[in-house]
C-alpha cells in the first residue's frame, strides 16, 4: 500500500520554505560520517577493529561539529553527544577492542582507551589462547573430556603470549622491525599483512586471524526477515508454517 | 559463518525459547567450534547473550555493528523531521507524472541533464542520506518547477 502522499499545494509550500532545505543540509552534514560507519559495519571483511575505530571517529565528528547553524543547537548537541555514550557499552566490548589492538592498520593510532577496557581486552586475549590450548589438547584424543585434563598440561600458545603481544605493539620482533611492514599501503589489508609479516609473532597471529574473521553484522538474518515479509503477506496469511519454512 | 532461518510457528518468542533454540544449534555444530554469536541488540537478545555466556563461557557475544550505528541519533526530531520531509517530497515528485515531467524539464534547463531522485529506504539509513543528497542537488530545479506554477 502506498503511504499518504503530499498534495501539490503542500509540496509547493515545502519547496518554497527555505528552512527545510537548510535543515536537511545541516542534518546531512551531521549524518554523513554515520552513514559511512553503517557501511563499514556492512561490508568490511575484517571489521571489528574498524567498527571500534569508526565509533571513535564518529565521536570526534560529533564533538567538533558546528552546531551553531542548527535551529535548536543546544538540544540537538546534547542529544547527539549523549547518544553515543549510551551505546558505548556495545562498541567498547572486549572483542572489538582486542580486534582494534591486533589490527596492523591501527597500531600507530593513539586513541583514548581506559585501563579497565584495556584490561578486559587482555583478559579476552588470554582466555582465547587458553581456549585454543584446551581444544588442541582435546583433539589429541588422549583426554575425552575437558574435565579430565591435568592442571599442568602443556599450553603451547598461552606460553608467553603477553611478551609476544608487547613485541607486536612495540614493533620489535623479526621482520616487524622493518618500517616497510607498517607502511599504510602494506597494512591496508590485515589478512594479507598477516600472511606476509605475521610469522614473527605466530601464536599471536592465530588469535588475530580468528578475531578478524568474526562477523560484524547481522545482515544475513535481516535479509531473511525481509524475504519472509515478502512471502507471507496479507493475501497469503493461511500458509502453513511448514510451507513457509520451506520457502525461506 | 553459519546462518539459519527458522519459522517458529505457535511457540512464543521468549528469551528462554530463543536461547534453547540457539543452544541446540550450537551443540549440533560442536560447542567448541562456535566462537562467536552475532545478533541485534534488542532486550530479548541481551537475555539470550547472558544465558549463552553462562553455558558457553568461551563464546563471544557480538552486537550487530550496523544496528548500533543505525540507531545512534536518528530518532531526534531535528534529525528525523527533515528526513521525513525529504521522503515525502521524493514520493510527490516520483509518483505524480505531470510535476515529474516538468521537474525533469527544469533540471535539463538548469543542469543540462536529468538528476534522478533516489528512493530513500526506510530501514537502511545510509540510503536516506544518499536520497537527501540527491534532493539537495536538484533544489534549484524544484524551486523553478514550483514557480512555473506546475503544482497549482
């Protein structure tokens, strides 16, 4: 069903009213980086770190935006600055933070990061490598269950992981000492960067690859919802759930 | 990456039911093989995250980045009103053939070409920004079309 349309008189009035276009231009300027961020969340293959980066770039944009041009600047500014703060809990979860820290594109960036958030990311790093060691031990088929593992089983990757992480961040290990390995063009694609330069920190590379491959979006699920809405319409409301499921 | 769509039928979409459904799928894939769970950030899913984190502590719960960015500041009236106005204007110029043809003639006179008005999508906000941009590009031609008296 088509929504109620404007009458020609209303359209004429709104075209003649300059404030509409002025407001739209201001809103557009404000929202353009946000739309770009949505794009990052949708398309980037190794994007969790980039999502976190975009969030901070967005915060900077909102903070430095010229609100004086807006009609109701104080209220809009207050809202725009409060909104990201309320969503911080999502962007500053340990996974995007760790992904950001392990992303070669952002090693040189110094961005505000509270010690608590950093500590959480480090806990996650240790947890991920410990989890990998448990999985490796179980895959040897000596132990049937996690509960049978002895307390002192050999933790191949967990061993000295923090030293390796520090070497990575400090760029002081093997080929990572070479300036070319951190050049912007070299680090542009983190996956190929890891294949070429990641051998210097092999155990850290394992975690990096795993965390970089994590999906950032729920787009596939949303597409299914959209398809479902096209299949089950007002005219086809008697379709059985079994048929509906098959069509999806 | 594993994606599954399931029709729930009569069973209720509670957090407990959703968590049980997800747990069943995770077990079928091998619990240790699943390292992350991505979903939107509605309240029900937050409860599901808590329940799954309890059963599978190594699993990471990831909020959908597009949802998070999408819902950031769009609801403020100062932001929502011009975008809604833009959407209605698009509908008017696109769906009425006579004003549309006059607008195209004016665009041809002003810019030497026809500037297509993009259709804003209500769910993907980046398309609303793109649609607004295309509307602003043709502002002069719109004003000319209105002054010509086409819309009377």
